């Protein structure tokens, strides 16, 4: 029996990076050049949120609020 996949596997792009003490994996169905730009945005978003929400960074917004 053959299964039909409407989306060829070749169109899925992946990116893996470290953020917030975890390994983050992102899967995206897009052309490589488009995925590359979106992956960069996702990594920047995680970095921005980590800077603001980290309890380990003395100058984070969370540490400022916790006083």
C-alpha cells in the first residue's frame, strides 16, 4: 500500500539552537532562502525574551521587577 503525502519532505526546513537553557528545534515548510530569514527572526525573538525574562541575568527586566 502506498501513502500519498501532499507535502514533499524536501520542502521542510529545520533549525536547532540553544536558548533559555533548552535545545530549540523549529520546523518550517518553506523554500530554503525564506526559511533561513524566518529562522533568524525566531532566534532573535528567543534571545530578546531570554534577556528580558532570565532570572540569571542581573540586568534582566525580571530581576528588576523582583528587586
